[in-house]
C-alpha cells in the first residue's frame, strides 16, 4: 500500500515536470512550435554588426517574423567566407484575400510560393537601423524593382531571398572606390610637376619681357580709359546729330512720298490720254475719218498755196495786173 502511494507521487511529480517543461518551451519560444514558421536564408554583402538573433523581420513596417540564426560559413573551394542569416516568417501574419472580400492565413507552402512570386516583382531584403541609440539592426523586406536579384547559390533546405545593400553601405563603397583611385594616383610625380610649374611661373613673372609687357598693357588700359571718357563726352552730341538727321530723313521721305503720289497721278492721267488717243485713231472710228478728210483738205490747200507762191515768184506783176490768160506761158 505504501509502495503504491510512493509510485503515485513519483508519477505525479514526473507528469508535473513534463507539463512545466512544455509550458516553458511554449512561453520561451513565443508559440513557435505551434506557429509552423517558414524559414529563409539571406546573404548580405556587408557587415551584420548590430543584428542579433531574435531581431525583427519587417515587411514595409509590419513585423512578420524574426531572425533565427546567424552563422559563418567557409568555403575551402573558392576560399570565400559567407555569413548566412536565417529568418523565420509567420504565415499567419500574411493574409490571402479572395475575390469575395474574405481573407485567410497562408499555409507554409503558400507563403513560400507567394514570396518567390514577390521576388520576381522586386522584393528584396535589406539591413536597416532598428534603434539609433542602441545601434541595433533589423531585416526589412521591401520592393526594389530596379535592383536585379543576387543569389549566392545556397544549396540547403531553405529558400534564398535576394538582398540589397543599405544606403550607408553603398555610400561606403563609393568612398572606398574614391580613396582607392586617389591612392592609385602618382602623388609624388604630381607634386614634382607642380613644383616645376610654380618655378616656371615665377621665372616668367620675373622676366624683363614680362615686366615690359605688363607696363605696356597698363599704358594700353590707360589709353583705353581715355578713349572711353571721350566717347562718353561725344556720345550726347552724336545722339543729337543722329536725331536731327533722322528728323530730316523723315521729312525728305514724306516729301518723296508726296512726289511719288503726284507722279503716280500723272502717269494715270497719261494712261487715260493715251487710251483716248488710241480710241481716236482706231480704224473704224468716225473721228479718224473726219481727221483724215481734214488732213487731205489741208494737204490740198497747202499744194494750191505752194503753186500760187511759185507763180508769184515767176510773175510778181500779177499782183498788179492780175492773172494772165490761160494761154499765156508761165
């Protein structure tokens, strides 16, 4: 009887210990055993100082998981050291919205497929500052469509998400590249050439020809200043003369316009006169016939007058005696 009670107490104690152990695992793991989180691996091409296990994994400001592990891997084949960062993402934090407005949590398989599809749209992982005071880092998932995905060829069981460098890391790369370029410059040769150049400039400035040129240049500047002063004094007179000339030219142009107008009127009147003359001289007009008849009569009269004049020249006495008989010689 006492032995049965003893066994009962031992069994109760063991069972209670198991319950406490399971409860502690659930509390310490924040329910990780029941959440069925999906793991992914990340490779950052920069230092991960400040990133600790348990650091949050954020998707555009929303926490969807945490950092599970940070390792150091050495590949003896290519002598490369890599630092894989393993993260766990809770599928319950991502909802699948259907066409009827209802949403449901993603399964681990659906989460894996969805993230790989989002990677094709530019989803990348990046280290970001979690706290400026403590210097702690976190993993941020966001879209960088202009950055091509970069994989290191992880062959493990976890899917790899591509990463991008932080802005500070890119700035550090630029600064490092600039420093390397400066170091590659032949500074000693540049300094020697600079000293030679300074010496040549000093010799040139101290040369007599340079001094003469500078003095001549000063004289030319003085003459130029005098010329500019004279120009300032003569400009008002030139402006007045120009205005007077412009006024006269305007008056002359006005008179020329009047003359041209009068000439245009005279030409128009001459055109009308010529048109009238052409009408008078037309072959079918009555005025032309009358004019021709008058010209014939004038021609006949002129012929008779010429005959009379010739007769009087031969017989001037006819003015006193009259005309002789028709049988008299002439």
